[in-house]
């Protein structure tokens, strides 16, 4: 019985140490998600206004530009998948990878080749393990992305969009990331960045009231030059906002997962403590029985000798 009690006590110490770790990780994630939420709130208006500006230029001119003009027969698409560098976040990475797989299947069903661009070690590991081609990948900053990271990601994507498909370029640019809805809800989304869908952009922006006259624009030096200047800013801002949304979602998922782990550790400690108490009580009972039995045997031996 003594050995069994020692096993329970050792397991209780081990689970208690694990509980301290998960509790600390929960508190760290809770502090980080607040900071990430603030960054998301600060970046979203800029991305929305920039999208509205691009929409205004596109709707106010007849310029054919890669930013707003769809190819007649698109044959290749770029897919930017945003995952995390670390685990311990429940199904966060699995959900966004699943959304990317569904988008890939849909694009292939439309007869398009898909070039994969990956953010985060989880996505890179998933594609590498399955020996899938990765055009370019970025890691090491998913917990706290900066605008410079978004610029580094956007550069090869913009270059691919501006190239002809015969030279390795793409006709479409899609992004798959996790949208932060609330502390309890994070949703994996896929969105087409290029070419910009004007109908969708207008719907997402503040649509003018019925009967309101739309403003007229004069472009200097030209609408094409304005779109050329807005193209990198638009892609960078959308990618940056997606990175921030993904970071906030990851921290929220980590906090939720670590809270669940802490609660499970507490339940396990209670269960092991109960078993340890039962083992200790059984050991005490056995010792009492042995003492009583020994005393009885001694008494019988003394009586027999008399």
C-alpha cells in the first residue's frame, strides 16, 4: 500500500506543476489578446478606407488594371495561408488549414493552378509533410506581427499578380486567415484580395442613400497611376489586418485551451487526492489489523504457556 500511495503523491505533484504552467500560459495569452485586439481595432478603419478609395478610383474610371480587372480565362491563383508558429491553441491552426484545403479544391475544380504562400510554422509543416510545393513562406512573427512583416509578404505576391501567367504570374490572389469575432468565437475565412470585387467592396463600405448622386473624380496624373500607387498599399493593409486578426484569434484560442487544461488538471488533482486518501486509509486499516492480530496471537501464546 505504501508504494501505491507514493505513486499517487508523485502524480499529484506532477499534475500540480503542469497546472501552474497552463495557468501561467492562460494569463499570458489573456494579456496578449487584449493588445492584439487594440491593434486590430486600430488597423481595420485604415484598411476599410483604403478599400473604399480603391473602389472610388475603379468605379470612376474605365482603366484596365490588375487591381480591378478580372482575367477572361484565369488559370492560376495564389493562396496566402496564415497559420501560427506555435501550438497549444486547440483547433486554431487545424481549422484555418481545413479552410485552405477547401478553397484549394474549389479553385482546382475551376481549372486553376494554386501557388501556396504560407505564414507560420504550422502551415509550413503541414505542407512540407505532404510534400506539397510552397512558393514562399514566412515564420517567426505570428504572435506579434508588424507592418514590415506585411510588406515583406505582400512584395512577392504583388510581383506575381503583375506578371503574366506564362512567366509564372497569377490571375487571382486569395487569403485564408482566422477572423477574430470575440473571445469565444474565431472564424476561419477565405477572401479574394485581387482582383478586387467592386460589388463586394461597395457593399462592405458605407453605401450611399438611395437617390444620392455619386461624386465625380478627376485623376492626376491618371487613374492608372493612382491605382499603381494604391495597389501595394491596398494589399499590404489587407494582409496586415489579416495578420493582426489571426494573432488575436490565436491568443484567444490559446487562452481558452489553457483554461480548459487548467480546469482538467484541477479535476485530476481532486481525483488523485481522493485515491491517495483511500490508499492511506487502507494502509492505516491494514496496520491496525496487523497490530490487533499480533496482539491477539501474543495473548493466545501467553495463555497456552500458562
